C-alpha cells in the first residue's frame, strides 16, 4: 500500500496531490498517556490551517509530527503524499520552515548567519545566500545593513521573532509550521508582528500549519480552524463557520473573544 | 645562588612542561570525545562519572605507587607519571564537556534539528561552540591541577620540578624546595591566566 502510493503520486487524483499535509487517524501515546487520538485532517496547497486549543490539548505534539520531530504511535502523517516515516528526515525538514515561541535562534550566530543557515546547509553559493538574507531581513523590517551583524541577544523579543520568521522562510520551503510564534510578545508588539506576518503569508502562499491558543489569532490567520481538546479534534471548520460553532469547547473560545471586545 | 642551579631549573622546568602538556593532550583527547559520547548515552553517564570520581579520590602518591607494578603502563619513569596525571585530569574535562553540551538550550537544539541539520552538524555548529566555554573551563582546572600534581612524578623517577622539592625535603634545603615550588607556581599562574583569557574569548 505504502509502496504503491509512493510510486504513484503522479497518478493520484488532483485533490489528493493537492493535499500537502494529511493526518489520517493519528494517535500518540507516551508512557500510557494518550496525547492525541484519531486525528484526521488535511491541509491543501497554499492554505493555512490553525490548530487552536488550550495548553495540553496536543496541538504542539501534532505539529511536531509534520517535521518528524515526533512519530505517531498509530495512524499516519503524510507530507506531499508520502508518509513521514518514509521520508529521509533531513530531506523532509529542509522542505519545512519551523518557527517556535522561544525562536531557537543560534545565540553564537549573527542575525544574518541565523537567517542563512538552511541555504548554507543546502549548499547555496555565498552571493546567493547574502542576497537572500538581505531580501528577507528587509521584508521583515530589519534591514541587514543595520541588523545583519548583530547577535540575537542584542535584539528585542519582537525583532528576534521577526528573525525567526525570516530564517524559516530562507530556503523558500513549501511548508511552514508555527508553534505559538507570537506568544511571548507583549500585546502591542504581538499585534504588529502578526499584522506583518499576515501580509507576508498572503504574498507567499505557503502551506501552513499554525498552532495557537489565541482564538483571535486563529480567526485572523487561518483559512480553516481545527479545534483540539484533550487530544481530539472537536471542530474542523472554515473560519467563518467557526464563528458560529456550537460545541462547548468552541463556545468557550468564542466567549473569550467577545469578553475581550467588551474590555 | 649555587653554581648550576639556574641551569637545573631550566632543565627541570622543561621536563615538567613536557609531562604536563603530554598528559593534558592525552586527557583532552580522551575526555572531550568521551564526554560527547556520554551526552548521547544517558545510561552510561552515572557509571562512567562514578569511575572517574573514584579515580580522582585516590591520593596522588598512592596512585603513582599503584601504577609501578602494572605491565605496559607501569614501571619507573615519566610514562607512568603521565598515566597518573591523565587519570587525574580526566574528570574535570569529562564533567565539563558533559555539562556544557547538556546545557545548550533545548529550543536551540530543537530548531537545529527541525532545520534539517544532521547530528554531526548539530554537534559541530551548535553544541560544541555553545559548550566551548564550559569545556575550556574544565581544561583550565585540569591543567592547573596537573601542574601541581606533576611535582609528585619525581617520586617515581618521572622527573620535573618535583626533583628539586624531593631533594630539598630530604636534605632540609629550603632553596632547593623553592627552586621547585616557585617555577611550578609560576607555570600554574600563567596557564590559568592564559586559558582564562581564551575562555573569555568564547563568551559569545
């Protein structure tokens, strides 16, 4: 079955090839605790799916299965039509940009070197890397003339997060994963960075999986929202329909949205 | 000053330096790779560190004595002395290599992995540079200790500045004792300063 799928990607119907990410009945169990159960969804090319949920709902676990930092204990995650366990993990990860809350910037690399890591690993020539780094840093509002030679510790939280986004985009990967990327920022910076990011995302048209606990962020950034509760997918709806979702968990999230607006 | 003393000081100091440098080179060549290996093999950590700890607690004069009857590494002379010095230098190097690499921020390591770095690339480009300062601190501590301990090498015919000290103690000759102790202390201070300076260079 697996072998056939691998060999026949080109013959699959259009809609299946278009499913860049696919979770089928994914479960994850660790030390007897069930973190994820029966998770099934797909993300089409160029679309953004936001996984929304409380802390501990399993959303980060699900995200880490896409770039094979974790392997499902049951079911299958496939990327571009191939199961993650069949990919060479290094090759798979080079096709996926990854941004996390703590940024994970290399503290001993300059901003420019941080952004240029994946192109360098991919063996790009020096001048091409430099040009790409320039382009991206300008794009996220940190012109390399001013910021390129600084170290991450010399930047503010918002600037570090922008570098993190630039680094994830550097080698132009078709897939992006975001794990609460703006979670540690103050509300004002958070709003700014998010707005910039939204504009960027619209331009780039990447297939994106975005994890957050912030319902407003989910509504703003997603094409669709998957609501996770205790490791299960409670809702999987286009953004507009999610606003009218009736389940208890969805109502709980929507309620905090309206109470926010009253303030 | 006695005739020939200055000449003897130079000779024995260079013997001493050779003892220390050889022992430190071997200890680093074993300690750093072993420390790296232990970061990958959590189960071996406690037993290996335990053995290194026990070796460290053996009084140095006794350790030199224990080694004499052993085949290949034992006997009288500088070789045995170097073996003993390596044993002492190993623990701080091993422990600091381990602590330095394990101390690298988990988020940094995770994003290195997620960017598609191979384990070798992560070690070379992320873990070792970030652990360099801690590893160097271990090497510095080991070096300073080894310079002192190497004076005992003279007890088993290993040479070095200890020759003055043992001779001076035997003949109750303070000048001889100082002729061994002062250069040893100077070498230790200079090494400590120099290695400390290199260490600070890595404070990125």
